[in-house]
C-alpha cells in the first residue's frame, strides 16, 4: 500500500469515527493485521449465511437476506453495481 493510500484510509477512518461520535455512538477503528484477519473471518462466516440478495444500483443499496430471515442493508456506491447482472442487448 502506498503512503498516499494509507493516508486516505487514515483520513476516512478518522472522519467516520468522528461522525459516529457526533451521533453519540462510539465506534472502533483498527488497521492492525491480526484484528483485520479476525474481522475478515467473521465477515466470511456472516456472508455464508446469505440466502438471497437484492441489489439496487440506482439508490446505492444492497439488502442481504440471511438464512434466519434477518435482513442486512448495505449502503455503498460500488457494491450494488458489482452485484448487478450486466445488461446485454444481444438478441
């Protein structure tokens, strides 16, 4: 990772933590390798419970439906486009 990318990540995490603090909701931030590895493992396990996905690129939202019926909503400018099936005009 370049120094410029590392600086952008530091700025983004600080900005998000500050916004959460304004809402009086504390958050945690980590870039430590062992903690990130643990978080990635937890996320992989969590994603493995997904049984359906609704991707809505027009509003930048993805809804995950888990095997227990719970819904998780993710707001992202990129993820819905990554998940959407590309349009083709072939007959």
